[in-house]
C-alpha cells in the first residue's frame, strides 16, 4: 500500500480483509504516524499455506490504542535469516481491503 490512511479510533470497527497463499512466513502491521514520531507495529503473522485463504483481521483494538495517531500505513514483510533453507520464497497477496465503520 503506497499511501497513508486515516482510520477512526475510539473503538470504531476496523478490519483488514485479504486473500493470501505463501510458502514462507510473513507479517502484516502498520506504521503509526504520530505528531512527533513514526512507530512500526507488527500486528499479525501468517504461517505457510499452500492454498489460497481469505482472512479478516480485526484491527479495532490496535488502532484505537493509538489515540494520538495522525494516520497509518499498512506494511507486509518477511525476513529470511539463519539456517532457513527455503530457496524460492513465494508470498502472494490479493484483494486487500481495509474496512472501517465510523461510529
């Protein structure tokens, strides 16, 4: 995702919906843009899955606890370290939707 998004806090419902399949673990999180800093916050780890999966991640509590946030930026990442023998890392992500209800 290339742009920052403004998300409602204060307990308003926020979900990330997406499809994925992967042969290597990866993570999803947000960069929290505060008035004086940017904080990287990992929210979810995806384990290996050979089949396509649809997932709904409830981000409500994570977003609401960042009361001073100006906006957010989603990120996905993976790190290959140490004795990992995965030669051909494949991570497929599709149909990303960020859904929120202003309450």
